[in-house]
C-alpha cells in the first residue's frame, strides 16, 4: 500500500462511519459516540501511516487521480485534521452525553471531517471544489445544532452568505485554471505554473483564489459569524480549527506556485490579513466572555496567517496553521477550566502593570535577544520577509517581558519572562529552518521584494510594533477618561458585525421550532 491509497482511506473511514450513524438505529447516543470515536481513531492511524509511507517512499509516488494526492503539505494537514478530530470527538462523547439529538451531532461531525480530509488530499479541481463546498454545508448544520436559538440562526445565516460567495469564487478560479492549463489535475497545473510564464488570466485566477481564502478564514469585515459560535456546542468551536476556518490558508499554500506570479494580489493579502490581525487582536482585549475572546483571537490569528501567505512565507504559514490549530482547539475545550484559573490567579493578588519606561525596556531587550540569536542562526541569509516576520513575532514576546520588568514585578517573574523570550526566539529560527527543509521543493521560496513589498514590510513592522506597544500599555491606558469611548467601540467590534446584520436582516430573525430545521422568518 502506498501513500495515496492510505490517504484516500482517511476520508472514506469518516464517510462510512457517518453513513452508519445516519442509517443505524442506536438506542442511545452513547453508541453513536462510541462508533464515532472508533472511526476517528482509525482515521488517525491511517493518517499516521500515510505520513510514514510518504517519508519512506518519497513524494514521487504520492499521487493518484482516483482521489488522493499526498505530498508534505497534505500529509501535514491530514495529520492535523485527524488528530484534532479524534480529540474533539472523544470530548464530545462526554460533553453531549444525554443530549436528545446526540446521534445527529455525531453524524454531522463525521461528515464534516470526511469533507475536510477529502479537501486536503484532493488531487484535482473537481474534488477540491466539491469538498470545499461540502465542508461549509456540513458545518452549517453543526452551527444549527440548536435550531431554536435565534443567535445561532443569525450566525449560521451570515456564514452561509459569506460561504456561498467564497464557493463561487473558488469555482470560478477552478474554471479559469482548467482553461489556462488544460488540465484538472493539481500536480500538473502546479508543475506547469512553476516552470513557465504566468498563464492568461493569472491575475483574475489568483484574485478569485484570494477572495475564497479571505471569506473562508473570517477576514474583516466578514468575520461576524465566527464571533457567535458560542451558540453552538463547544466541540464545534474546537473543530473549526481542524482545517475549516484555516482552510483559506491551506488553499493559498496549495496554489503557492501560482500566487507568487501575482505580486499585486499578494500585496492585497498582506493588507487584508494585517489589518484583520491588528483590529481583532485589539478588540480581543475588550471582550468579557472567554469564548468571545477566543473567537476574536482566532480571527486575529487567521489574519496573521493570511499575512504570512501574502509575504510568500508559505512554509511558515503552514507551520502557523498547525501550531495555532492545536493550541486554539485545546483552548476552546478547556475554556471552563480557564475561567477557574483566572479566578485563582486573582486570589494571588494584583497583577503588576508595567509603565511606559518598562515597556520600552522590554521592547529593547526583546529586539536585542532576537538580533543575537538571529545572528547565531545566520539571519543575514534569510529573506527580508522572514526577518520582518520574526520582528513582528518578537513584539508579542516583548509584551510578556514587560510584565517582568514592571516595578512591582518579583525577580522570579523577570527571569522567567526573559528566559521565555530567549526560548521563543530560538524556537522561531529552529521551526523556520525545519519547515523550510521539510517543504523544500514543494513550496516556492519568497520572491525578491520590490518597492511595493519593501513598503508593505516597513508598514507591517511599524504598525504591529505600535499595536504591541499599545497592548502592553492597555491596562494603564484603558482607565484614562479619553479612552473610555474607544474601549466601548472596540468592545462592539467596531460595529462591522452589526452592519452586516443590518444588511442581511439578521437582527430580525426568529427561529422556527421544528426539530432539526433552520427555518428563518423575518
């Protein structure tokens, strides 16, 4: 058995289990949960086998027109999806134990995982497009697991509208790709794109791919549905990070060889992703609810992922998808425990808030650590995009250092935060080097930046630095009377979601109480 055979087996396992749950007459939901757990474990084993065969045999044989194309990108994604899916289904078995429609929930979870796995191993444009659409439609049913909740209906409706526009963009891009390259097979299309001049209509094609990715990954101002996922069961919030909300990043990575031929579209991705990351990260600080804060954090991270793709740092974007998915799925599943931890921390005493000089010292120390470790790793040979991205990431680390440099901070906290900054810098360069080596020959290197790219790099570094500085000072500045109104606007997400509700009439929605339906009334 080779890699493409085991890769095709993964979505088939989920699909077969979904059919059995749908057709079976289980006396309790616990039986369907047990079947879903077994299917998830088998799918994970098959994904591990797929990655193992790929490593042993190499990518040369890892293609089949039957239904699976396994290369390092799809192998990494299918490992992520099956691992997170296994954890989420195990969690759901306890979380939904006793629910009236537990079997229906497991059916749609399995169907969604089957569609996502078929998407990440898709060898041709037809399967890619159909799996992309199916993932969204199945998720729609999960968002409406509680069909009597008006807020759940509102979120599902917004997601449905955005998703259908994104589906149309992807289908349009698939048609243009087939016309330009005369093939439906993704390996053939990408090989021709890598070795030749841009195809006719390349800019339009890349533009449609970018639109599909932006809409799928909840970029501003089409992010509102993601902030309302708390109306669904918690396992759905975690499942979103198994190749669903981050499928936009996967799409851009998959078509990286085509994207690098359209620098204007890449620049647009930098702008959209950068603005989304900055706006969402600031709004996140004002959210009182844990799950709402996590949702805004996901929006910010998806924006950063789009930014990485816009900088043509595709290996790092894939690494970001993997790391963020594992972290955020875990964060959603333990959101209740997180509240207990926060309350416990408050009982320990007040937090030491750094003043402006302490924040400036923290940023200076973070940059010195980054420069020193970067020199040891040969930072001079890195592309400018990677150096700039490292600088942006170190600004986030500076926020933690600032806590340790506050006047009231104990020495142990100062040492711990400084050590963390050092470890984070080392980890960045190690992971960057590892991702580049694993994906060498699979993804294109970033092009040499031109004037536009240099302007965007400078803008991104300075903007993220200013926002990181503001975030570090937020506990102090937020109490200033002049900023109270700003905080109110941020707490409401700059009203983009409310405007989307008004445009779609979502604020007038009422639920029909018929079981299992998503009927909408004005």
